[in-house]
């Protein structure tokens, strides 16, 4: 096989997250380790920014087994545009059951997030993977939504007064 080296630097945040999520739940086998090294090389970030460094570390780290199982269900739901039912514990240890139309997953610092339309709250929400206690597909089709319209913390255009 020929040694082929291509270097893409124009990946979108959603593409990077999709690659990283796919790698994160692969486990610790040699193929997964090689793929994670490839992602680090592809991103080729020599950053001195603590947020970027922590986020890159999370992107290229293996998830624990139970989180990886939930990540597989979430990844399939994002790909298939299927509604998921989450048992979710928030920061205050309040547990709710929610139906969510998944849009994308992202990483910020040390945490993975599922971003989607929460039917209970009727709005965009980000759910930390480590606070998702259980997840299952409902089998229902979710409305397709553009990931770039659902990323939390991005600036929204303000309407002129």
C-alpha cells in the first residue's frame, strides 16, 4: 500500500466532534489508539491555551465502558435523526426523564455534551455525558436540524431595536 499523506485543516467543529465521538467509544484496542493518534496529528494543535489543550485531551481520550455504551446510542441517534429518552441528573442531583431530538455532540474542556432540542424544556440544551444516567432510542424520527444553529454559547445576532 502506498504511503498517502493528506492534511485537512478545514474540518468543521461538527466533523471533528463526529470523528472524536466515533473514536471515543471504540475502547482501548490498538486500532482505537492508532485512530486517536491520527486525530491528534490531524488537528496538529500546538496550543498554549488551557481550554484548547484540555478539550483536545478529552477529544482523544477513551470513554469509560458505561459512558461509551451510552455514547454509541447517542451517536446512532444523531446519525439516524432519532429521538432519545434520557434519564438525566443535573448539577443539583435532580433527575428527570427527557425526550431529546439530538443534533450533535461536542467537547468542552473535560466533558462531552449531547446538544439537542429538549422536548420537556422546549429549547436547545446541552447534556453532559457523565450526567446521562441512561439513554434509549424511542425509534421516533427527529426533525433534522443544522448543528451550527444549535451550538451553545455561540453569539446570536441581535435584532435592531
